[in-house]
């Protein structure tokens, strides 16, 4: 039927709006496209995007475009910690695939958001293999871990990718 939305699409869009609203109370809800290349991927042409852990988002910047996937938030085993943590070290798996132009990659472009709203900077270099910095041409791939030092009593609910100036480009709900 023309003009009718499926219940699954409505739930997906509602979840995306809720996730993007949690990202920042001072920013408008992030646009999310219902179009996808496969069941695990969501894409939108511009602006901040929202997804759940494990989904791939296609991010375009003036210099290039890349597919980003954030997944598998877990505590880092004590024997795998390179840099001591003040709280509990958690890590996510990050995969970045260059799709066009030259994509600049930097572990410091990611931040975590705690359940109380606190922003947690990445502990770049705290685990191996880690996401550090570099550039990816079309077809090149980088995969690694990104760690966050989480204070006692807090838990991570979202991972956000920002541009070099701090503007949110994408957010993955991990709770």
C-alpha cells in the first residue's frame, strides 16, 4: 500500500531518533535513511547518523567517504591492558573501509557517552591492535580496538564519531 510504513521501519526510525536525542540535548535529532545495502547497514547522505552496535554507517566528508562499523563493547582483560586505567577499561571493535577519496582516520575522533551523560575520551594506545591515525584510500581497510577508561559506577551507552572540529557525524548505541 502506497504511503504506509512497515512497523519494523517505524521502530527503527523511533530508535534512531531516541539514540540521536541522547547524544546531545542541544542538537536536533539526526536524520536516518531507511535505505540500506544489506540488513546490517544504514546510510544517509549527510549529517549525523544513528545506529545500533554492529551496524555499518556510510559517512561522507569533504575529503572522502568511508563505511564505519562499531561493535562488540566488552571489558578489556587485565592481561591485555597496555596503559593502566583509573576505572575499568572497555573496548569496542572499529572497522573502517575507505569508499571514496582519502578518508582521514583518528582514534581521537571517537568518544563514548556514559549512562549519566558524561563524555569519555578514548584511551588511544591502551589496547592492541588499536585504532590510531592515518589515511585510507578507496578500498583500504583499517580494523582494531578502541578503548575507554570508564569510571566506577558508569557504563557506556553510546560511541560517537566526530569530525576534527568535534561535530558529531555518527553515533552507535551500545547499551
